[in-house]
C-alpha cells in the first residue's frame, strides 16, 4: 500500500487494475475531430497517448499489431460559458474579472483486437475546465487532463 501511495505504480508501470493477461500492447489513435478547433485533436492525443502507456503499463504498437486499440471522436468543444463575474469597489474602473468554463465531449472505445470485443466504451464523456477570461488554453489543459483521468479510470474499472 505504501509503495502505491509513493508513486511506484506510475514509475515502474505495474498499474493496470486487472488487465487481461493477453493485453500487453496498445495503439492509441488520434481521435476524429467534429469540432471547429483543429488543434484540439493533437492536444488530446499528446496527453492521452503517454498516459495510457504509463498508467496502464502497456507498450506501444502499430494499429495492425496492437492487442488493444483506443479510438474515439471529439464530439463537442464549447467555450466561453460564463460561470463567474467580479467587479466592484476594489476593481480598477473599467476592468472586471470574468471566470469562464469550457467543455469537451468525446465518444471513446477500447477494442480487443484478438477477440474482436469492445472492452470499454463511453458515449458523451464530458470534462470541463475553468479559466480566467483570455486564458482558454489553461481551461482546455485542465479539461483534457480530467478527460484522460476519466478514460483511464473507466477502462480500469471494466478490466
């Protein structure tokens, strides 16, 4: 228990939460992107791909040779949802602070290539990120991290 709490699970790669013994390799495919934000696909891939390998203890493989395939579609990217507004005596005239929220929704599927079965699927998985006005990138980074955590936790819970 102490070893798990100290981070050895991530460092040495013996995470996995009961992965089938036959699953040793993975191909994480860039998600299809149904949003008007072209850079979202690469931003999600750059966080998801190493996290899947590290946290599930799997090795990279090509799509043709991988034991499992991770694929999905970015369905929605909503930005600029106001969640808070501050103004008043302590704020310089003509300035205000607005806190905003964004949401990313994905459909994801993890398929076992050998059996042809879907190991885990989730439609409409949504993660949000909060950011100060003008810092959408920070909110997107938070939302992507939450999304990746949900994907890995969901996949582990099914295996």
